[in-house]
C-alpha cells in the first residue's frame, strides 16, 4: 500500500531542523540502519541532502538554510513495521520564515503549507531557563549600569527576537492552531537533548520544566508525542574527532529520547505517518 503525506517541519532559527534532516540522510545512505523507516528509493536530485550529510559526517555545524524559498524534499519511505510505502513531502523553510509570522508577516508559501500539511514535526531548541533581572545579585555598580542602559534604550521598540524563544514558540503554536485541525499529528522535538540531564520521560520533563508550553499544547492539540532529539549527537570538539567518528560508524551518535534513548531517529516520522 502506498500513499502520500505532506509533513511541515517547523522551528525558529537554529532549532535543529536541517541538522535532523542531515543526520537522517547520512545514516540512511550508509545503509543497514534497522530503522522503522527506510528510503525505498532515493530522490532524483540529492544535492541539498548531500550537502547536509557532508557537514554532519565531517562534524561541522550544518549550514543554516539560506534561501527564503524552502528546499522541497521528497522521500519515498518504507515502513518496516507495516510494510506500507509513504511518499513524504517536506519543505525545509529557514527559521526566520516562522519567526516573521509572529510579526504578522506570513509568507504565502508558508501559509499554503500550513493549510495543506497532514502532520507537523515541530523543533524547539533546548535552552536553560532565562535569568530574571531580580535574580541577579545587585551591587551599586550593577544597578547604576543597568539604569544607564535603560535610559539609553528606553525609546527602543521591542523586537520579536527580544522575547524568550520558549514564549515565541507558544506564539507560533498559537498561529498553527488557527491554521490546522486540532487533531493533526504533532511531534514536538526538543533539540540539543544531549545537554539535558534527566531521567524523566520526555513528556514529564516538559510538563515539569515548561508547564506553560506543555499546558498550551495539551489544551490546543490532541494528537501529540514528545521527543528529545540529539541529531548532532554531541558538542563538536577537535580532540574528540576520532571518538565521535567511531560513534558515527556504529550509528550511535544521533539519537531520540522518549522514556529511554533510541538510535532510531526516524521514530518521530514513524509516529506522524502512522496516525
């Protein structure tokens, strides 16, 4: 059985969308993955995917998407679980396209994809908690410095980029909620998960550490699954290149996390297309 689905990958700048695609493509092209989903046949033009793959294999930061127009990716995936084949259409929009939505600047192509998508893969980059001003130890010098800075910029208009990214993500999810059915399959991926130190299942972690985000999603979307995603796998360090190369060859570098670690990074896609 074969069908076609459109999957919209959403995320603010540097959320990890392209890195995830690059890691998937590099591991898939190497073969013998044992993943739930594998490519039945490769796209005719893999130039963009191969560039992402090259950066991932060389342990260099995957270049951010440059063009305002999305890179259209078509993958024919075979499910090892069901035996079904799926033609998956994915646009790799640059994160600024989604950030501009928060300023009511919606690109026509992005609006069209929001209307037509069958599922959403949503990336949020993990970041430590914001430090509030009243939590910073105060001295007479620091207070004077802050007051001087406030006086200098008091007439400046706040920009979207000045808002916490966790808050920006809630705003973006609010927009998506107005464009899609509340029952649309939604995979929430917290990227840079290798920086998180927890034994909690991912959904419990989000509930405990980001309750505002968690409760917004719970009350507005009904078909959701959470994943911790480490597509890069680790912080790149020259002195550990050989060690990381060994993990790459063992296919134990990139991983996803739900209540345990899995090296099958196709699990979010598998959830989305089986709903």
